[in-house]
């Protein structure tokens, strides 16, 4: 099993704007072989930002990597432009192989 996460730093007061973008987004993940689960996590708000983490579970790293090269990935990210001022920089990707 493989866990893929993106860590987002969101501007104070823009948390609901960020979540609304994700609520409206069609991820196309249900049609992707090897996809198991998706969650959006929210950390505590700090003075300078709020951290959100997209957390997806895959059968394998190969399944995740195949998705990043797929038509479903292109469709999911085609209209992903968010209103300006939400993100405080690009997301940070982290990938993990489940070992226990």
C-alpha cells in the first residue's frame, strides 16, 4: 500500500475558499485502478497560515504513479486554478510506502 500526501499552506481567512475549490472539484479518482481512499486533513490555524493535507491511499506506488500520467489526472487538474491569494506557495508532496 502507498500513501500520497500534498501539504498546503493556506492564507489566514481563506480556509473556506480553499475547501470550496476542493468540494467542487471532480477528482475522477473513482475510475482509477489502484485508488483506495481520499481524505482532506486540516491542521490547527496559526497566525501565518493553516495547513491542509490531501491524503490518498493507493494499492501501490506504481498505481499512484500511473494515475499521475493518466487522462483522469489531466481531467482532475484541468480546472484546478484557485482564486488568487489562497495558497502561500506550492504544495509539498510526500509519498510513503506502508510497511506495517
